[in-house]
C-alpha cells in the first residue's frame, strides 16, 4: 500500500504537562466539572480524543488554569485518551494516536456494551455517562497534514446550525462519518434529528502547527459563549475581536473507503484541494479506479497512512 509523499512536519507547539489535571474533581481521572449559580445547559468540551492531537489539550489546559468562571449550567472538561497521549514520542509521532483502537470509532449503538475489551473501550465506558448528560458537546481535533480548520457538523441540520452559531472555522463539512466506525460527534441523541442535543467536531489545523491551539481556544470560547456557560466578562476578555470571514458549507457526497492493501493516490492530494474536472483519476484501490464524480470536486482530509477498511478521502462540493 502506497501513501502520498508528504514532507515531515515540525512540532511547533509545547506539549502541556497535564499531570496537574489527572485527579479530576468528578471521581474520573482527567475529568473536571464546574457548576454555575444560574440554570443553563450541561456542556462538554473535550480534547485528546486522539492522543497526538494536542491543540485541544493546550486550549483546555489554558482554560482550566484560569479557573473558568461558569455562570450558567455546567461545564465538563475532558481529556479523553490520556493513555495514548502518554505514548507521545517525537520520533514516532503517529504512535500516540491510540493504544489499541480508535477511540472515535466506538460510538455505534451497543458497541460499548459488547464484550470486546481495549484501552480505548475501557476509557470510553468511563466517560459515557458524561456524554449522556450533555446537551452540547465540542470535540477538539487536529489533522495529520496542513489544511485550513474544518467544522465537522455531521448530517443533521442542527449540527450545521451549531457550527454557524460558533462561527469558526470558515469551512463547515456536512458529512455522515466513516465506514470504519461511528464518531463520538454522531453518538446517540447527538445524531437524532428531532433531539435538540447537538455536537460539533472541530479540526483545528495540522496537529503540531503553531496556529492550531489558538483555533482550539477561540472555538472553545465561542462555543461556551453560544451556550451561555461562562461569565460574559471572561469571554469578552479573551475572545479575539477580529471579524471572521463568512462561513461556507461543504456537502460530502462520497467517502472513499479502502478495500484492498494496494491503495494509492494517482495525483498529488491535499486538504480542500479542488479537482476541476469530473472523471479525473484520483486513486487506484487494487483493480478499482476511483474518479472524481463531478467538476470542482473538493478533497476533504486525504489520509497520510491508508489502511484497508478506513476512509482514504471524502469528496464534496461547496453548497451554492
């Protein structure tokens, strides 16, 4: 199996020391909850769904360090896959994505109740009650390769509405997830069209680029402002006042799932690259040719390490 050739990417951020948050205050390690005096929604902000995606951890380390002044409802801050994060090795930066399996593919109905065991499943079972209690969830991620930040809103109207209420990032991806397993963003009621509870996954940029933690921080502040969680003065003090560009929506029409061990891209690919002509040969998967289905086809998060059963790339087009 041949992967695209990307340059090695520098680590431009300093990894935070999360040991000070290990005890939590909920009885569950690395989980902190803060209650406001006024009624409001119970919201969750999460980092380290994947252990090497550190920008969200930097943002939440900053937020916890300031003792977030929760005014309404409840705020739960979660560092999810800390076992994977503890495996970080700059010489092998992708080894710390997970320990046994992808934490973000475990959220189909009944999946966590099955007898199968792994590090990620044990942690997911511990954290599930916090998700079950949430009215809103923000899940902070980052990407393997350089790409503008993306808001992954799922297939429901409420997901896109939440992305627009946050206002950041510019590009909103409306998609149905992965064949390899269900994401936390799509868990249970978060994906139910008639349930008001909603979730948003934000890809804040490349894993270790200098700008990604600030995207995570600003998305967190905007999300909590929308939910009415934090004291208004705190948000105003730390929110970037610069005007944001108008958002635009990308509808995913195809997800290319790898079927063989002979997958390779046929052209250079990058995140949000646009292939102008329909029918362009994009990749080969064994004997199968994968071609762009329409003009101006947008490539969404092409993978660096193609593996059988996983998503190689999603194809979409800008709405309107």
